[in-house]
C-alpha cells in the first residue's frame, strides 16, 4: 500500500491514526510537530500526510508551506478542530487534498485515504 506520515501534537491522535493505517497495510510514521514533519518528509518520503492545523511552534499552514517548497506532489489531508475559513483558504491554495474537522469520523477518514491511494 502507501506511505503515510501522521503529524499531530497530540500523542493519542498520532497513535490512533498510526495503528489504524498500519492495520490497513500502510507504512506509517509519526511526527509531533512541523520540524519533525519536514525531517520525515526527506527521510521517509511519504505518499500522504495527515496533518493537524494547530500545533505549537510551526502551525499546519507554515509547515505545509515548507512542505510544498520541498515537494509539490505529496498529498496532504489537513485536520483541525477550528473552522477558520481564512486558514482553510490558505490550505486550499497550498493544494491540500481534503480537510477534515476534529473530532473526525475514523471510518470517513479511512475511506478518504482508500480513495486517494486508488487514484495514485
């Protein structure tokens, strides 16, 4: 299957997504913040990134901007508990595939990831 990088400052969310997508036969790595995500982008080379919008240090938009400077192709799903339309527009301008609100429906997220990997 594919390689997925989970980026979230909440350990419980990272662990849940890690275990879920490993069960689906994906290779999964985790990052707790934007700086770790950028390092994993280079070393792990994910096909898809599931990233939280609100993180300490570099937020999701700042991290996404730096990811796009390094890799225009990697798919990104943004996750957030905050529905700020200006931030969502910025994320869309940086070519996210999908936006999902927190708390998210794990079945919906799994289905979305399946659809993305069918298209790759």
